């Protein structure tokens, strides 16, 4: 699925199953909540925290998809074409960081 197709699929789901988009502030709060759920899994799976019984059924892929879903909702309702935005962002990073990471002593083996 392309990013454009994902934006269309989310829009279709919202309009047929979700009834309507939540407002932007609600979606921002939901995004923060979903990112927190990703952080919780990462802290337990890759960090030093231990899993609680309630955490054991959590799936990182599913939680990342929740984050992506809300990001797509925000993009759709604010008129952002994520394909174009990502392409422009990569161009910006490429120009800005052309040698920055290669010259970073901290990133060398």
C-alpha cells in the first residue's frame, strides 16, 4: 500500500465506519496516547523495564500502526499530502545533512 492509498483507505474507513473525523485537538491527544503505548513497549522490550501482566499481549507493530493511523487522520483533515510532505522532508534532510552524519565521530564504529 502506498502512502496515498493509505490516506484514501483511512478516509474511507472514517467516513463509512468511524462516522467522522475527531477534531484536530482530539486527534493530537490520541496521537500522544498512542506514542506513549509505543514507548511503553519499547521500554519493556528493549529497555530495562520489565513487562507487567497487562503488557504481555501488546504488539509493537499494532501500536505503530495506531500511531500511523492517527497521523494519517491528522494529515487528511488538515489537507496534507503525506507523499509530497515526506518527499520534501527527505530532500531537506539530504541537503541539510549531506555530510553531517558521516562526519559525526559518535556514529563511527
